C-alpha cells in the first residue's frame, strides 16, 4: 500500500499509461453500448414499419462502431506513445555523460 502512495505522490514513474488504458476500456464499453442501442433501434424501426430507416440503422451501427473503435484505439495509442517517448528520453538522458559546467574549470 505504501508503494502505491509513493508512486502516486512521486513522479519517478508516470501513471498516465495506466489511466489511458482505463479510459480506453471505458470508451470501449461505451462504444459497445452505443452499437447495441443502434442495432436494437434499427430492429424496433423495422418492426414498427419504418423498414428502410430501420435497415439502415441496423446495418450502419456496427460499421460506424467498427470505424469508431479503430479511431478510439488510435487516439489512445497516441497518448501512450507520448508517455513512452518521455520515458525513453529520460533513459537516454541518464545514459549520456554529464555535461561540463562553467564551475568545472573548463573553458568554453
């Protein structure tokens, strides 16, 4: 438990990628609900006599849901990529030799 508190209060390890994954799964559930509502709405329209509109909603809801899913995944990957870039740049900085400072007696 103390490790979780230290991880939250300290900035040695970022919690952003974990949060992005949580937001991704919430968005995924939202997309699944939206597609299900769209398909059921299309079925209800077919049953109530609006055949063409219902068929259109029934067919297009999963197609639009698939496109939205790809876009949502891409958007979340961009955020994770930003956090990974930050982590890699930190690793590169740590591997570089220390730069001389004016106080080291080195003439520039």
